[in-house]
C-alpha cells in the first residue's frame, strides 16, 4: 500500500521520501512535484534535507525543450577549454554517468537563491514541462529562464529505469505512475551529526514523525515495470 499512498501524496503536492538502494548511493531524497512547490517546500528541503535542491525532468521534456546533459556542453567546449576534458566525470563510484543538465533561474527572480526565488523557478519549470510533454517549446524556455542559475536540472535517462535507476529516474517514474507532469524537485537528506548522508533508519523515523510517505526505490521499479512502462 505504500506505493499507492506515495502516488496519492505526489498528486497532492506533498513531500515524500525515497531511498534509492543500499547498492547505489544509499541515500534518501525528499521529492515534491515541481508545479506544486512553494517557498515553504524549498525551506523544508534546505533545512531538513540539506543537499542540493534540483529538478528532475522526463527525457521527452528535455528533448522538446532542447536541453543538453552538461557533459555534452563540456564536450562541445573542450577544444577551447582543455580543463573540461581532464575534469570529465568518468569515475563516478555508484554510476556510469551523471544526470546533470544546465542550471537555471526564472527571469522574474532577483538573486535566484532565496526560498521565494527558487520556488518560482521550480514551479514554473513544472508548468513549462506540462507544455513540453506534447510539443517543442525551445523558444519559450529562453524567454522564461536564464542560465546559469540556482536550480540544477537533471535529465532522466531515456528508457526510464532500464539503463539507470537513480533518484532522477525514480521520481520521474513515480510522477508517471501518478499521472502528473514528470517534473519533480528533489533534495538529498544529510546528517549534520555524522557529516554523511542521513541513514535510511533515521529518514524513516523522520517520515513517521512528520506524517510523510517513505518509499524504497525497488517499490517504484516494481510498480513501474508492472504498468509496462
């Protein structure tokens, strides 16, 4: 029943907690559908999460927006800036590739980093993503967003959960199961006592104390594959 409750929570714009797996990052992320994010959600993620607040998007949306993986940008620019070749992310200990794309601020933000500014950027990304699921809107992206900014974008690998099973793919898959726009804000939960990622047990205690749903990545994978996605 946890997957069904999490799907409903996702639909309602409530935060949920997702653990990827012990064999991968072994981290728990706070996840909230992007189009529902408000300043209080950004405050919660930075206060109780503490990691990087990013936005995961479906590969179809990234294609229709013309968004690249940041590594593709580095490769294109590496002939001029040699450091980009030497700094290539080819030794990630838990994965084969990075999901990072560009970082953005909405053009109506000021510095872009405040709770209000980041909430605006994230929620508007969710709204734009809804339009981009159906058609190309590359002109609209530059009209509404500037780069670089304070909200990093993550692109789920095409063939959701078949080639990569990171938090990016997990939250996009969960959004699809919830039949909402697959654009989701995520933030890793860190532990200021150990200076490491918050343990799964402590994250589960946090979820219980705050009335939030907690999901294992394997639950999402099973439900997604069952749907034949």
